[in-house]
């Protein structure tokens, strides 16, 4: 067991603060958040010291009992039993009565000492369990707090931020919904108890709900959650809204360019394949196309100019259209039938849907960006995030198409 002054109990304070078990509500209202946290740390430290002292005293008493038991056993073997044998051999002696007397004196004393020793052994084991749990909960909460900031496991482990940051309006910052998805995945990877048969709820596992789904976790997982959720949900929501605003403010001019580019791309998409080919050939050959294509020809040139500026502003992902090949069916293993659809196409994210989003121009700005991002990162998403993203896209698309 590590020395008691090694711990600052920051993690346990976060855990108890969230659980609301150390203060009455009326007292908690009188404390600022910092005072509340510091008081929790002090009370956790006091609890540790009290439990440690209890363990120390139990060990001392247990040691004394072991000495007394050893003395009683020696007395039984070296004095009481020889006297019983000697007395039983005398004329007129009653061996049974002598044995009963021995059992009620020396024997009874030894039994009582052993029973006390067993009780103290249980007390020692219980104290050790409590102290170990305190350390485990404290460390789990601290780990959860750190993970809730950098979203990374051990060195070389998964980068949850890159994997779960799917909302285009808050790049590099996780919304409350994205954080919940990360929490659920991390709990499953680190704390999940998959087989709960013959296990006791509340002791061996706790059922916790994250991202709308229930997961059975080891008790220390709840302390991890306390660290991960150190900020209140309202605070995290406020941060997310600020992130969305900050994302738009510095790119106001770029967004205008993106909107113009999207509208020009919509016009390009409405052209027939033959007309697109004629314009491309004219541009490559350095000559003008037929008269009816002049406006479209000039729009294509303007679209490329806008694209260069948008890329320079760091938004290249907004002007990179998805290839039709990404939506083509594949061959089944060992066959050349070309009848196996891509999983996202089966889920409803088809080429037809993408083409129609493109033809909506800037009206479908956010939905198109999300569509492209999901397709590009599909194989890096977990099943829950895929389902969530698809449902959201289908809902937004239906709303746009109905306008």
C-alpha cells in the first residue's frame, strides 16, 4: 500500500462531488465550486487517514491475539493436557468429567481467542479493500479527467478526437453528442463487464447509460466518468456553441467563396456529360466552345479560381468532390459479378443522393459537407456513429428536398 501522503485525492473529490454524497444540499449551496472541490479533497484525505488508522489498530490487536493464542496452545499442550492424563489415571477419577472441565477452561479460552482473531482478520481485509477502492477510484477519476481533455489512451493508442469528430461545424472540438459517443466507446473498451451471469449488480458491476445506450461496467468506471464529466453538461454545451461561432467568424469571406463555388458546382452538375466534355476540351485546347456553352465555360473558369482561394484558406476539403467510383458496386470475393454494394450505399447514402445535394448548391452546404466527411471516414467509424450519421443525413436531406 502506498504512503497515505502520496495522494492528493483530486480524483476521489471529483467522484464524490458528482455523486453528491459528502454534503447536504443546503451546505453545498454555500460553497463555491473551488471550495466544494477542496473540501471534498480534505474529507477524502480524512477518510483515508481514519481508515488507515483503523487498519493499523486492527493489525495491532490481531498481533496481540496471535501471541495470546500461541500462549494458550502452549499452556494446553504442556500443562493442561498432561495434568488431565495424570488426573485421569488416579483411583476413583472420572475421565469424562475431567475432560469437560478442561474444555470449559483452557479449551474455551482458546476457542474464544481464535474466534476473535477471525473477526479481526475480516476487519483487516475489509479495511484493506476500502483503502484499495479509494486508491482505485481516485486514479480512475484522474485518468478520466485527462482522457476528457486529450481523448487519447496510452501512448500509441487510439486517437478518439480524430475518430469521433464528425460534425463539420465544430472541427477540432467535440460537441456534447460526440463526447457521449466517445464516453460510451471508452467505457466499453476499458471497463465493460460482458458476462454478468453469477455477478452481483452494484458490487461486481454497475449499469450505466451513455449516448442513450446501457453498458455494464466495473464500479471504478463510474469514477472514470466523474473525471471525464468534470465540467457540467451545460458548460460543455456552451463551449460547443462558442466553438461553432468561432468556426464561422474567421472564415466569413471564405464561406462566401464556398457558397459561390457550391452554386457554380451545382450549375456544372446540371450540364450533360457531353457538354461537360466539350467545355473541358475547349479549356485544354485553348479555344472557345460553342456559343450556347460560353456562360458555362466562364463559370467553370471562375469555379477553379474560387477553388484555389478556398484551398489557400485551408478549406480544401470543401472543394473536393467525391468520385463516382466510391459508389460503384464491387465484386464478391472470388467472383467478378460486381453486385456487392458499398456498406454506406446500402445504408442509404447513394450516388443519386449525393448528386442531388450537389445540385442544391449552397442551400445544402452543411449537409453536403457532412455527407462527404462520412463517406471519406466511413471505415474509421464505429457502428453507433455510422447509424447516427446516416440517420441525421437522411433526415436533413429529406428536409432539404421538401423545400
